[in-house]
């Protein structure tokens, strides 16, 4: 149980790290454009910051490479599929009393810390939602004709088909909207005494939020922020999204309502003194820095231009860039690093039980690097040469068991360990796909499997970046 928990924790943290790292390029791209056009093109910048969050949460490289299958990395800790490398001294025949009792790893403690903070943030968010629901429940319908006629006008102008209700409450000091399918605008009592033009602008602003379904977008945004709570780039991006969400609504109101920028700016300045409700769309109660950025944008002609096809294509490039293990990357590495050398899968049947990279050692209870790929398969399953080359080693060697080492061109080398039988001789020339041995468990191992390594200039590299393991 502890072994499974440790390995699960490690894989989750590794996922967070990979996703955060792969999303950095589009963050830099969005940040540069924000610095250049921070008071223009609100729609475009909002789109870019949204793409950053999308890239952060969607494991594009896993989907493209077929990573998300039944052969999950969690199986690395199954005892029947464990292999060992030189220097690891555990004996396959040791009794259970000689094996150290499982301990929680650092990854598990870190994941527990993340879960605790995530739970606290989630409870805080739910408390805020309950607070809003309580305000809505106690709110009373607005019956003023000027407010109702203004709402009707804005629904027509914006093309909103859903029914929108207006209520007022003594428990809020700023207007906000709630609901996706049955939207509702809540006004403070003081707004009912406002000049009709001011109330019209505020209602229009909330209607733009409803038209854009910003409540749903904001909920998803805050969920991503809670999940990636340790990533400072996420907090920056959510701040940017909040600013440009409001700027889009500001530009829409200035364009549709035909009010002066000076009038609208004063309305924003009045809102600074109104403490609002965090986490919901309340365009006239955002903090001082957000209001300042919106006021600066009012002095410039804010473009209503939406993201064009060119920007969409650039964003897609960043969205799918920096993947690991996809077909295009494999092809590139074969052609550049390998001088046209290609590799084929060394085994046809079985399943990958342990991948290249850091893994939780099932007996030492600590994270160690695995220099190859383990393929669990039946005893005496044929093993084939991954590419043309000559055999530089073909005998038993320590924890490797019966081992075959084949040297290839361009500094590549492949190793085939844990064999039950060796079918080649030292210095023999072999062709790609030629039978060289049979699967076994001849070294430090507890079940038949092939331990396969790929090396470049003597350094271990990930075989799955060069070989598509098509196993039956």
C-alpha cells in the first residue's frame, strides 16, 4: 500500500512539473505581447492567457503519444516486474525479513502538503459561493421601470436569449451576476437611487459578462489556480485574465452605450471605495491595480478585434510544442542525432512495466534513475536486434544476467539484459530485426522480462524517444 502511494505521489508531482515546464514558452509569448499591447487588443491578450491555462492542464504529449493507456507508470512497483541495474545488490532470494519496511517518500509528503492547501483553497471558494447564494436567496426583485427597461435594451443589443432577472440586496455594496442557465443580476440598494445613465452602464456591464459566460470561465480559471497552486505563473496568468476580462467588457460598453470615457472612468473610480465579493464577476468592485489598468486603457482606443487565424495558428504551435515522446520528435532525433540510423522494437509481445527515468525503487524505498525500459513478457519470448551493428558483449554480467551489447553507428549502443539464452556470438555482425536472444530472468530479477537500454556516446537515453514499442 505504501509502495503504491509513494509511486502514485511521484507520478502526480512529475505530471505537475512536466506540464508547468511545457507551458513556459506560451507564458513568455503572452507576457511579451502583453507588455507591448497591454492597453490594446484586450480580446487577443485574453485569448493568449487562456491558451496558457489550457496548455497547462491538458497533457497534449501524453494524448499524442498514447501515454494514457492501461500500462500506467504505476505498474513500475509491481514486484513481478522489477529489474535491477549494476550496483544494486538486492538478492532475489532474500527473505522478507531482510527487506526494509516501506516508508513514506518525500514525494508523498509533498503531495500531502499540496492536497492540504488545495483543500483549504477549495473550502474557501465554497464558503464564498455559499455566501453569494445566501445573498441571492435574501434578495428581492427590482420593480423600477428604468432598470427593467435598461435590462430589456441590453438583452436586445447583445443578443441574449436567456431570461435575466434583477434583484437588489442590502447585503452587498456592488453589483454582480450569478448563474449560467438562469442568470441573475444583484444590485445593492444604493444603486436603485443612482442616475438612470449610471445604472444603465452597470447593468450593461453585467449583461456583457452574462453574454460571455464569464461565470463559468472564472470558475474553471480558479480551479486551475487551485490545482497548480505552487506555480507562480498560474497566479500571474489568472490575474491577467481577470484584468482583460474586465477590459473586454469596458470596451463593449463604451462601444454599445455611447457614453464618454470620462463618465465611465469616474464610475470606475467610485467603485474603488466599494468592497466587493471576490471570485465572482463584479466589474465595479475590482481592486485598485485592476481599476488603474482599466483607467489607463480608457485613454486609448481599445480594439474590439478578436483573435485572427494567424494568432490561433501561433497559439496552436505553442500548445502542441515541447511534447515528449510523440512521433515527430522521434523522427527528428533519428534523422539528426542518428545520421539516418533507425531503430525497431526489440520485442514483439509483452507490456512496458517500467519506463526510463526516475522511479521509486521497490526495495530501497527511494527514487532512483532507471537507465532503460523493462518489457514484461513470457519466458523464451524472442528478442531482436533494434538496428544493424556488431556484438561487443555476449555473456552473463552481474545484475544484468545474460547480457548482449550491440554497437551501432553514430555512437549508439543497445543493451539487452535478463535473457534466458544468447543466440549470437562476440563480434558477430547483426541486422535490424535479427533474432539475438530469448527473454528470461537470469540476473537480479523476480520474473521474466527484457531490460532494454539505448545509449548515445555511452550515456543512457530514453529508448521511447527513438523507438515506438508496438507490443501485442
